[in-house]
C-alpha cells in the first residue's frame, strides 16, 4: 500500500492545523491584572496590539511562545475590564469590538504559527507552555491521591480472550455499567479498572478491526463516563475527583493508543489507505485534543512518553505513507 505524496501533504496540513488550533483554544482564563492603559481604553489597547502583531513576519519557536504568552496577559487584562463594563449599549458595543479584535488576533497568530515549519516536539512544548500551571491546593491533593490508582493499572493483568471475545466482553461491561449505574467512588474505580484491562487487550487487534462497526462501543463508553459525572452531580462522588479520574483515564488511553499506533506502523501492520488515514488521525490526537486541564494531569513519566512520541512522529508518518 502506498499513499501518494498529496496524501502525505494532507497529513502535514493536519499537523499545521493542529499547530494553529492552539491559538484558537488556548485563551480561556480572564485572571490577569488590569493595566492602566487597558482599564481606560481596552478596545484601543487591543487594537494597538493587533497592529503590532500584524507587523511580525516569520518568527522562531521561542519568539512565538513568548508572544503567545504576552497575548494571554494582554487578553486577560482587556477582557477583565470589559467584563466590568457591561451596562447598556456602550458595554455591549465594547465587548463586540474587543471580540472582533480578538478574532483578528487569532488569525494573525495562526499565520505566525505557520510562518515556519514546526516540529511535533515544539508543538507539544508550546501546548504545555500555554497551559495554566496554577492549581489550587485542593486540586493538587486530588491529583496526588488519585495518581497511584492509575499507576497500579499497569500491574493488573489484561483481559483474556480472542478478538471477538474481547469485543463481546467490552460490550457486556458497558451494558452492565449502564444498567446498574455508577453510584460512588468504588463503582467508578471498578469500572475504570475493568475497562482498562479490556482496552489494553483490545489494542493488539486495532489494525484488524477494518470495517467492523464498533461505534456502539464508543457511544456506550461516552454514556458510562457521563454516569460518573451524574454521580458527581448527585454528590455520590466528589466533583473534583470525578473530573480528575476522567482526565487521567483519557490521558492514559491516549498514550496507550498512540504507542500502539507507532508499534503497528513499525511492524508493517498498516496495509490499506483507510488504515493509514485512521492511524494518521490517531497520531495527531495528542496535539489536537489535549486541553490545559488534561495537560495539567500528566505525570513526568507521561510527559516523557509524549515527548518521545513527538520525536518519532515524523519518521512514523513517512513509514505510514511509504509502506
């Protein structure tokens, strides 16, 4: 199986979109200190900053990271004042004006992100730099309390059975969980532990799924995760604990899945164009789907693994295209 150069370029384009997507989704907080200038004229401050950014041409990775962090500070300052000035038409017009300038800045920083080739290592590092590292003591304690549970999962045996048995048991686990519900931390950890054992058993068959429809597994898995959030709403699980468990579960699955993709491509298990496209998308997911909260849940070991994946990704994509 060969993917033509145009298709390889398409995967590179997806890489560039992943880089640009950082500038779209990174600015979520409004906790910056007001500067004197932004307090008196927030729209003017933001407009002047836009004009300065438009003068920038091709910039290095370090310059890009520095300017994006500066954008975060200015954006926080501007919108903190806008939030206080919401009375009447003036407040509404001010917000609309600043939001329009913000959209223009997104376009400009997307342009700057693509002004030079960026490596996957840089892309991952940039996402980490732009993620908020401010965690309150309660969240830190929750992470420290919950992390040993996920570290223990590697010591548990994987689920037994061939491909068909594993898929059947996967469906049965999800159905039983939806029928019985999740009503506490013990139910939640029991589900995550059993699901993890089946998921790890399922991964060696990832390349052989082919056209088999397993969308019901994806759908029911999402419903089971919602059961955890519903339990938190009912005060059966601490809300913060539920969010941390779900984020760490997602991170773990993402890392396991990416490792499997890399190994499958190395071992020449990807034989069709459809498989190649699916694997390329899965390889992109760490750069596209991980937000600030999920990044803050990563252990040093997780970060090292993702950095190794980033180093391997260009060569893996070439193998995927040439096999």
